[in-house]
C-alpha cells in the first residue's frame, strides 16, 4: 500500500492523518492553521501509532510500557479500509474505517464545527467476527504529537494545567512544567536510550462522581510555538487523562472512558455487537490560556442541547444555601417567595426537605409532600409563587432511595446497584440502577406527576452519592455497569425534554462533583459548589467558567450578613455567571435588599453579553494564595470585569486587547465609591477596604 494523506485545514486548524504503507492510520499532526507541516524522523526510527489504541484480552504489548496505554499489539492489527468526509449540520464529519483480520472493525469519528478550533472524537468498535472479544481499553482520542512544533523538545517548553476539583473547592487549577511532572528528557534523550520512558502523568474519575477529584478536562501549553491545547471527556462516570512519552521523543495524550487497569472495566463484545467510546472534545488555540478557553466555550455551546434557558439566563432563587438549609415550611416559604419576587427573580426553587417531616435524609425516594410542613398542601406554595410571577421549582435526588424509604424495602434488588449479593449503600441511600426499565419508568412517573400536579417548571436534580466501582448485576464488569447506567440516564433525560421542552433542569452533585459535559450537553444549568463561605466562593467563581460555560454556571449569591460590602461581594461573585440567589434575606435591611435587586436588574441588562461572550482570566487562574481575583466576559463591543479583593485594597490588572479601550466604568454598585484609572494597558483599582468587590464595564472604540 502506498502512503496516503488525509488533510483538513479549516476553522483555524490543520489536521493531517497519514495512512502508512502497512495500512496503519496515524494522526500525524493536529495544530493551529499556519504552522508548518511537521517533519518526522526517518521511518525506520519512528514507530507507527494507530488513531485508536485498543487493548484486547489475549493480546499483548509491542514493547515495555509500564502502566501506559499506548503500545498494545492489537492496535497494529487494524488497517485502513476507507474514509468519508461529509457535511453535517454544524460542520464536516470525518469517518475513518479500519478493520482487523479476525472481523473486528473500527470507525473513528472526528466531528468539526464551523468557526471553532475544536473537534469531537469517538470510536465505534463492531465485532463482525465469529467469536467474542474482550475489550480492556479503547481510546476515545490519542495523539502522539503534542507540543511538537518549533525547535525545542517538548520537555523544555510544555506547561500542563491540572484541574483539581473537590467538594466546596471546585475548579482549582495547578500549572506545572513537563519536567516537574517527571515527563523529562532523562529516558528520552540520553545516551543509547530508546526515545521514550515508562512513566506517565495521569488523572481521572474513579466512580460515578465524574469530578470528585479532578474535572474531566485539561489544558496543555506549548510556550515556544505559542499554541495551547485543550480537551474534555464528555462522560459522567469513570474516565482517564494520560500524558506520556512515545518513540521518536514525542509527547502523547490519551483520553478515554473507563479502563481495566484503573477501573476494572471489561467488555465482552459478542459477534454482531457494537461498542462506542465516550466522546471527547479536543482543540488547539493560537495563543495561551484565554484563547484556549474562548474556543472551548464556543465548542461547549455547539455540542449542547438547544434550549431557551441558556438563551434567557433565567434568575433562580433557591431556598437552601445560607437560607432554610433543607427545612421548608409553608409560612416561611411564602415569606421568602415575596422577597424573591421583589428582588426580580424569575424562578423559585424549593430545595431539600419538602417530602418528609423531621430528619428526611434517609427516607427520600417516594417524592410525596409532607403534610406537617404544608398544612394547606404544597400546591398552595406552588400556586403562591405563580401568583407572584415566579416559575416554581423543586429539589429531587431522583437516582436514589433512602435506606428507610418504605418503598425501597418493597422493591427487588435488581432496581439497585448491587455487589457481593448486597445493595450498595452510600450516605444512607440505595442507588437506583437506570439500566432497569422499571426504574426509568418509575422516575419518569415522579417527574410527570410533579409537573402535572404542582405546575413545576424547574428541577434541581442532585446526586449526593457514589456507586463505588459499579454493579455486578447483568454486566460484564462492575465498571461497565456505571457506563451503561449513564447511557440510560442520558436517554431518560432526552425523553423528558421531548415531552416537556420548556422544563429547566439544574445539574447538581453535592455542588460540582458531577460537573461534566455528559450531563451538561443535556441540562442547562450547573450547581458549581456547596461552598458556604462567600470569600472562598469567590475563589471558585473566578475559575469556574473554565469548567462550564458562564451561562450554565450557577453561582451562589447568598449574603448572610446585613452589610453593604458583604452584599456587593456576594453579588459580584455571580454577576458574570448565572447568579443563583439565596441567603438570609429576612435579616437584610431594606437598603441591602435594594442593593441585591439592583444587581439582579443589572444582570438582566448584561446577560445577552454573557450568553454570547467568552471568559477571560487576566491574571490566569486563581488559587488560595491569590490576594486579588479577576474574571471577565469579553464580547465584540466590551468587556465585563469582576474585580474582587479578598486580601488587599489595591488591585493591578494587565489588560491587553486587539481593540483600543475607549471607556472604563464601574457598573455595580451604581453608587461608585472606589478609585480607578486605566493607563498603559493596566487597570488600577483602589477599593474602600479588604473583602471588597466591584463590577466594571470596559468599552472598546468603534
């Protein structure tokens, strides 16, 4: 076979595949437009790497590999058949068809998006043979040419951003050089070395909380070539990001769903069966962090479900955080509904506790109102919210039943996640298994009933549990049960939106523990944290548009002190995301309630810019050592800039834009009581005190 090339140059990208003489298809280059074609070492010194890394039971590796997933012998057994490049709704889709001699075939999909420097990639594995094959690992995306442009080796110029995430500590990035992560030149560039090492740098998701320890995404910057790679794994279960060295002194990146080595995942692919990897997004931007985050934001908007909520950016009042904290009663709810309506909120969500008296945590599952809490019926509260012009919402944790729930005691075990002959219990809850159609039907009946009986137009769907490494019932591996559970859950949501197209559903998992674009392709709003401290919350708020589009990022605005600067700081936390209103509003003075209302009114004026603009991070990502916090939204005409000073009174912000700045204004609060100046591409702000915040508007010259 002669060498062939598949070349696509569009949307600011240059993507080149090479079909080698042996039939193996490689992703030769994925870079920004305008970069020169990559020169490779002579073929006899350069291993060939397939576009899909696949590990099959009974097959080995082609070399020493340690724990890396880039050297399976099975990957070399798939040879080029053909490819197609067809125009789809949002851009071209490339499909490359390869097959093995024993009947297993691969279809590698790369979806392009018009005007966006990113692609979505996944692979279908079909067994057209006569015997079952065991899948141990299948990459969603693998590229062996990361940071390969320019003269320097990757280990002298690569910066890797790791997205740490945790309960009440979401979106906390750490930047390290490749050398700091032990991706250095010792094993690659020394005397008589093979040009690659056995070590890797990896992170991933272990169970059914996709973002419990890390966000399922990453950033990698080439400081010499001035381009930045970005990626995300679009799955709510287990996943893996892996960096490592490969032959030819290359740096590879492998993205996947669950694996056998890390998660105990195994799939028995029978004759006629098809397996599809989890989709991933991958792109590269000409520039650094801000340029990469702009492209990733546009990509996320392109892949998600069309919905009115992410166009309107509805303002929600939720009665939980620093407010009722799961103790709703009829009289109190009506009082807070009055406050929410007066401030200008558009939705009202009654959070946890409405379905039981007293301690309700371990009795969830039947989703019927508590008559003790609502002597006139919960519908009276829902109708009251409607009379005030608010759309009513309710909290649900639909994927669980409490261990003391009477219904759970009557149901068979196959409704639940089970291991070792017992139901898995986490946080005093059994976990429902959405692979069971009876489970999906029951949960659908709950949602339909609440919509029909109470006029609910909004659900906050929480998930305060993890299923460990999955279920042993009706699955090839416990880990694969998690993957299949989520495929069924996604389909369940699609069916709900088909029946109720105007319904708004918020994604929550103890705040941001399930913050991924498996869920956020479907659900329009994300709870970003359970953090209750407003200062710590700002360290999340200025970073979280890296994890989720600004208009989907529900950020708590929950003042709990009747103090002007406290209220302003809380409001600035949320004004360039999706302000999620709560707090001890009953203790606020009339003046401070008006200050909250002023912020909400301003948000309604600027939210069109937020839904279309892209996030900027003038100081880079913040960490807990940062004394000043800055985050912005950039549109065609202006920049909105949140300036927060948790540990200082003076803030210095470098601002460099292609367009010249005409005017800088404080837009919140309206009563300007801080000093500021803009000179030599630097905004200097002097605030009245520490723990202070202001919102700026920066207009470009036309």
